[in-house]
């Protein structure tokens, strides 16, 4: 226990110093958390010997991040964005998958492995992009909403990828049937969440607000976000998707701003922990030895995703500045890539 406490204390101390330093030189706090994780991880100081011990808690940061994002998007607003979500988002994911699969197959000669790699590269980081949009106050801009719409489709696209890739590994012949069952489960759980959010949650929070107890309101907010995320996870969907749907339903209530204020401290702290765990998993020796391949892969990934997003956005009538801005925001690989590869 003492060793664990000391490790966490050292991690917290280095994170505080680095976040302060990075903000002083106008760099994002995300980079500070990543560097803190590298320093505290098994490759450098070895304060944290097994990053996986903290990974589950860190993933809760993404759940709260998507819950707070959902509060800003009502269902009518989501329906108004369907052109971006299912048009631009689908074009980006499908186009990137096909291009990366072709490159992977030409290089590896194996289409199953190429699909796994393409799936990881086609997705962007919800955690990084949303945090950057919030810090730069661009969430409500046309460019920001277009970016969020693409991220939403990417979260949906994770589901079939997480089903197909294990099936390919097990050489199962029932891929179509399994996908159909997963689609039915997903439709059912989303319908249940939306119904509960529309007809139950407003009355629940109305009763809680009558008690005028801040602690009860905070606990209820945390419980709703985690239960919604847990339901979608139970049915094979992303926890982040469930939390987003719960937030979206509550975004139409009169308690929207209080909910945002309650969730923010937990979201920011857990998001920081998530990025430190990513930093802990970086293998510095392998990174240095393969730096030329890594740089080449990043360059190819960037060119492909930026070209697809900017081209499709312009074809859909968006301004060049918005098209390029959204494309540049989404060129990186996301946290779900780690899950797919694993």
C-alpha cells in the first residue's frame, strides 16, 4: 500500500509540475500528461510498473468527457447533423479503411492483419480532439461541429470492428449472423437509453433538485453517466456512446448547466490519468529503433485522412477553411486503436 501511495504521489507531483510548465510555454496539457506518464512508467523511473492497473479508472475519463459533450447536443441538433455524421463521417471511415487496407495488404500480404491495422489508423482520438476543441472554444463553431460529427460516426464504427476482428482471428464462418445480432442489440439498448433519458431522467433530477443537496445531485450525475456507459458496454458497444446518449437526453433539461459543472472536475482529473497511462505504455527503445518507420506511417496516415476529409467536405459544399480545419484536427490515431490492436 505504501509503495502504491508513493507511486501515485510522485506521479501527481510530476504531472502538476509538467502541466504548469507546458501551459506556461503555451503547449496543451495533454502533452504534459503524456510526458508525465513516460517519466513515471516502467521505461524511465519505474514508479508505475504495471500501467494496466490504472487503465480502467482512466477510461472513465472518456466516459465523463462524452457525457459532458452530450449535454451540449440535443436530439433535434443531432438529427440536424445527420448529413455530417452519416455523410462525411461514413466517407472518412470507409475511405480510410479501404486505403489503409490496400497499403497493409501490399506490405504484409495478409488481409485480416491489414484490416486490424486499417481499423486502428482510420479512427481519430475523441479524447484529444474534444479536449482541444473545448480549450480553443471551437465546439460550437461549424468546424467544431463537423469534427464532432465525424468522431461520432467513428465511435459507431468501432462496434463492427471490435466484432469482426476477433472473428477473423478465430476463423469463424458466422460473421454475418454475429453482426446482425450485434446490430439488433445495439438498436435495442440505444432505444432503451433514449426512452429512459426522455421520460425518466427529467423527473428523477426534478425530485433530486427538490432536496437541495449538492452531494446527491453530483452522485446522481455520476451514476447516470456510468450506468448508461455500462449498459452499452454490456451489449458490446462503446461505453463512451452510452454516456454520450445519456448526456444528450439530459442536455434538453433545465439542469444542463448544473450537470456540466458537477461532472467537470471528475472528467478533467480522469482524462489526465488516461493520458498518463498512454504515456506509460510507450516503449522508448522500440520507439527509437523504429523511428523512421513511425514517422513514415504518421506521414502516410496524415496525408490519407486529411485528403479524404477535406475533399469530401468541400464536395458537400463546406468552406475550405472549415474543411481543412476539421481534416487537420482528425489526422491522428485514436485511443480505440489500442483496443482494436489488443
